[in-house]
């Protein structure tokens, strides 16, 4: 009987200890869960607050954009009110023909200068080459009036004298090639001397009796 009472007491003590342990464990677990639940509730409240603030900011931005677009539309004139700029027709410059004339004259002058330069070069070459002609036809002491030959004036008579030609006899001995060299030395065209027939004129004057 005594053992039974002790066993009962021991069982009750053990049960109370076990109950105390279970209660402590349960309280600890529930306490942690309550803390976690509290933290979750706090985070949820913060998310809701942030969501409300973002919606308010978005609404404010949309309102500002709408007001700006409306003000720009009200300030922008209608298409019918926009002044259309007419293309300005360019007036014909009265100076254009003058410029063309000046350019043409300048080009003509340049061409003339080039021709003169070429003639001077040809004339110098003709004078140098005519010295061989003088060696062939010979020099003369006669001073004939070369202006009696058709086409020979005082200018060309003086130039002939400078080249060493002073008589009809010398001119009458000129060959066709000599005529070309003489024309270059005088600065005239070959066909001029041939048409005027300086050689024939000199021969005709030689046949005339001297006075």
C-alpha cells in the first residue's frame, strides 16, 4: 500500500515535471511564432503604405503631364492660323550679262596675248633661220626701193632691210621654203606673200630699165 502511494506520488511529480517542460517548450515556440507574425504584419503594413505612395505619385505625374499637354495645345496655333511663308523668287541679276561679257573679253584678251606670244616666238625663230637664206641668196650693196613691190610698205621694207634684204635681186632668188621662213620672220602668214607674189614683183622690177 505504501509503495503504491509512493508510485502515485512519483508519477504525479514526473507528470508535473513533464507538463512544466512541455509548457515551457510550447511557450517558447508560440512566442517565436508570435514574434514572426508581428514582423510579417509590420512588413505588410509597410508594403501597403509604399503601394499607396507610389499610386499617389503616379497619379500626380499623370495629372501634370495632362496639364502640360493641354497648355501646349492651347498655345500652339491652329494649322489655319500658321503663316505660310511664300518662296521668295530670285530676281534676275542684271549683272549676269555684264559678267559674261567681261569674262568673254578677258578670255579673248588671253587668247590674243597667247597668239601674240606665239607669233613673237615664231618670228624670232624665223629671223634666226633666215640667216641661212641670206647666206644662200647672198648680200647686196644695192639699195632698191622695196616699196615698189606689191604689198611691201615702209614697215616691211624696213624689216627686210633689218633681215639683210635690200635689193630686188635678193628677193627674186627666194624659194618657196624661203618665203615661209621670211613670212615667219616678218610675223605674217605664208599665203600673204604668195598671193602678193613678192618674188614675181621683184623679178618684174629687175626687167625694168633703171632710170
